[in-house]
């Protein structure tokens, strides 16, 4: 059966493939031709001749019907995992004849789902048909596909013809961003002085003016440690200090260990955590940056989201080594915690292959050990241990 299916597909994409009704009609035509040869009856020759003429017309017209059709694809706007991507195609009839009874198939990647089809009844001459559909997404990623199929059996429905059009598409699905109301891991980052920043921190603490740039009203998600209580009491509302960028805590580096061979579900959780930490830092007026082995240091909402959408576990390292300053390290390999810069924090997804002895190597550092059975958002908002 597979041989026949491949043969039918080859005929349909390169010439035409008979429909079931086409095979039946061909059988009738051959029967009339055989009867005419045996009986020498003229009317049987006429019927068989008309039948073969209809078969030829039915085989030629579908091929001609697909000529003069062009397809334009509009850019696909990025979405977050769980949302629907909006895909828009414009099928243009550039010929002087109407195009009828078309099947259009957008061959999206199998990870997104099955190919999506649309039936078009008619496209008038020199006009276009705009096809818009929404497709659900479940997983982050950068999805690319290149072809749109056109299929028709017009006008008699006896033969099918299918042709491919090269219409490239790129759909970016961002990771989910958790709405964190607090994150002690980041709020307390840099409060303990390290040798690298000791002299600079001491100098910046000498006067309040060195630290405070301005005061602004409190926003949801701001760390309580930034509240200026004297000014808040004077104005009757919470006022928050906007700090100059002096310490490492105000430039948090979120680093994802993407060279390690993670478990798939754990790595997806790490990507979600990285995105959530980055946007939490942005809401707190911190100049956060993201580091992965494939991209190096990047910043900016769109750039970070695209980097996290495309990152994969066990990827080849093409960036420089980790920055030599306090950072937040997301990993599944506890052995890497021993080499982190002083003052760094970690978020660890335990691996089933690692022994308890190996896991004991990170007990002297502050961070989170993620429990896959508990909600990730609650764990990122829990006190440090």
C-alpha cells in the first residue's frame, strides 16, 4: 500500500493523479472501446471517443488552473507559549480567468500540529483571497517552514493536481513569563559586599546622594528595601529610591547553563525562570542582562525573549566564558557551582543521575533547589535557604 501511496503522491505533484471517480470513468471508457471493437458499432466508438476526450480535458485543466497563482505571506507576530499565532496569507489570481475550487494547505512544522487547509470557492481574475487563521502553541521555539500547497480537481473532479509554492515563514514563540510579586534571590543580590566591589560600595555608601538619583511613587513589585521611609511619611504614600548603577546587584546577570545535557522538562522550566527573573528585574528598574552559551550577554526585552525562544540544551558554546562578577546561575549540574564568582546565587534543578554526595558540593551557597512537584512561581518567590 505504501508503494501505491508514494506513486499517487508522485503523480499528483508532477502531473495529475486520478480520483476514484476518474478510475471508474476510465474503466467505462475502456469497456465502451472494447465493445466497439468487438461489435464494430459506430455509436459505441462515439461514446468511447467522447469519454476519452473528457478524460483528457479533465487531466489537462487542473494543471492549467494552478498556473498564474501567487502567494504572499505576511510577517507573523511573536507570541508567548500557550497563545495563538496569527498566520495571514494572500492568494493572488494573476490570470485573466477565474480560479475555482482550490485547496490551500499551509505545511506548518509537525511540532505545531497537522497541516492547515482552506477551501476557496472562487478567486476572480486579477483579484486576491486573504486567508487568516489562528493556530495554538504549546511550546516555545523558533519555527520555520517554507511551502504552501495548492490542490485542485477542477472542473470535473476526475484528476487531482497539487503544486508547491515556496513561501517562507518564521514563527517565534516566546517562553512563558511568570508574574513574580517578589524574588528574594534577586532582591538580596549584592547586599553582601565582595572583594571585587568592596571599595566601590564603601565609596557609594558615604553619602545618600551618591546612591539616590530620585524618588518616585511605589510600583507593584518594587523591593521593600528601596522604600525611603522618611519621604514616604512626609507625603503619605510610599516613595521608592531610584539608584544609580554602582553595584553588581543593580546589574543582575542571569546566566543559563545551556551547554549541559538537561532533562527536557527541567530545561523548559529553567528557560521560564530565566525569562521571569529578567522581567522582574526590569520592573524593579534594574539593568538586567541574560547570558547563554550560544548568545553571550544580551539585553533588551525583545532580544532576550528571542534568545530564550531559540536556546536548546546541550548546545555548542560559541560565546565567551562567564562574566567574572556576581551572577544568578541556572543549572542542572551542581559541579559548576564551585567555580562561580563570589557573591553569586544559583537555581538548581536536581538531576536523578547525580548522587547525594555530589549534591552536597553546593550547600555553602545561597540559592534555590527546585522541586519539580511544586509550582515554579511559588519557589522563585520563597525565602532563600
